[in-house]
C-alpha cells in the first residue's frame, strides 16, 4: 500500500483497539458500546440478565463490523479517480512511460495474457504467469508484477512431497525469488512443480541462478527432449534447395522450421519407417514434443527405439530419420 492507505489503516487500527478495549478517556467521551446503545440496552439495575443478553449481542455485532468498515472504506478509496488509488495501479505506474499512465501498462499485460504461448501454472489463489515481457504472481488479495528485463531469478528452496492428489509419484516444488533492479518493485517468491521448470526457463529471458544448490528433478518429457535433441544433432543434415523459403514452425509459430524427415535408418523398402515427402514445417523442439507425446508413458525405456507418425502426413519415422537443416 502507499502512504495514504497506510496512514488510514494505522489510524483506524488505533481507533479499533480503543473501541474494543476503551481507556478511561474513551469511556468518559461516551465512545463505548454501552453508551452508544444505551437506549436499546435499558437499565442494568432493572433487569440485569436481560441487559447483558442485549449488551453481549450488541458488542459482538459492533465489533464484527469493524473489519467490514475498514474494508469498505479502503475499497471506496481505491476505486476513486478511476482506480488510480489502488495499490496495483500505483505499482503499474512505475513501469509507465513519461507520457503515459498505468492503463497503458495494464493494456500491455492484458494483450500478452490473451496469447496462447504464455506460461501459466498454480491454483487460483497462487498462480504464476509468465508472458513475453512480464512475470506475474496472483494471490488472493494481491497481484505481483515484474518486468522480465529488470529481474534476477534465484532458486531459494525445494520441497519434496511423496504423494499428490493427481499423481502417485513423488513431486518436487521449487521456490524461486523474483527480485527487480527497480527499487520501487518489491521482490516476491513464486512456487512451482519442478516438472514445469523447463517450460518456465523457455519463457524467461533471464537465467535462473541456483544459490541453494538445489538438485532440480526435471520431468520425464524434459529429459527425453534433451536426449532427443542431442541424438538428432548427430544425424546427417539436410540442405534446403535455394529456391525453397523456410516458414515458421506450425507447432509454435515462434521458430523457423529447422528439421526435415528423411528415411535414413534403413533402405527405402525395409523396416517400419516410411519416406516423408512433407516440406520442412516443424522446429526440432516441437518435433521432439510430438515424438514424446506419442509414447507409452508407462514404458519410457521404449521411447528412443519407437516409431511415430509424421504429424502432417502420418508417415512413420524414428529418431534416426530426423535431420537438422543446415
């Protein structure tokens, strides 16, 4: 919060404490539940029990309204001037250019959030979202935002959970500190499954340091993708004809297509693999993800030797048939 909200909250906190535990000065001023509700409470001498029935009920009701009052007042204050007073709007204004305001920053975030290539994980009250420009943490009451070009990321902790509701395998959760070089942006922590660590790194521009020397357990798919890439790099390469222009990968639309499927594992008419006649349409990463997605997840030992259909023409191929374009 900024200073006006902090000042109001502290002042209201003092008032609430004095109202719940009134000192002599407050009592003498008549600012107690008994004084304010005297007409409804009646006389203690005339009906002691009935008086305290009403007094305890009135006190409970009055005290329960204190948090509601401060929440309502803060909500009203934040919504004033087109939400300019809201802590989130004030924080976003830190990133605004001199001739613009926080709404321009909000528009940028809104646009990038609508893109399908963002990284998003976590429960509704603890979400982590990474777009091309922003790292965002969504909590129950707050939204933490940091610009990618300004941040340092550090793995600070790791927790191992033997069982999770949706898996019978051990799960590792990582805590990553997001610290901005901008002094007006508070550092915050994000927490995610280590199986999503590889996908997070792909979306981040800055490297993630590992100050705690945490051993990060990658997902089976990430480990396979690394092996797939290293094996394909040892295959023979493919030279594109000078008349052919390469287009963006149809899987991610981010990288220029850089692989071609050519049957190299055996002679043309031998084996299970078939010749693919598709032009280069996929990047190595997307083809590796496609290859992994077609595997039996219960038997990873068979992945490297398996055959899968081309995602476009369905001709079967193996890892030896994947050729990088040079």
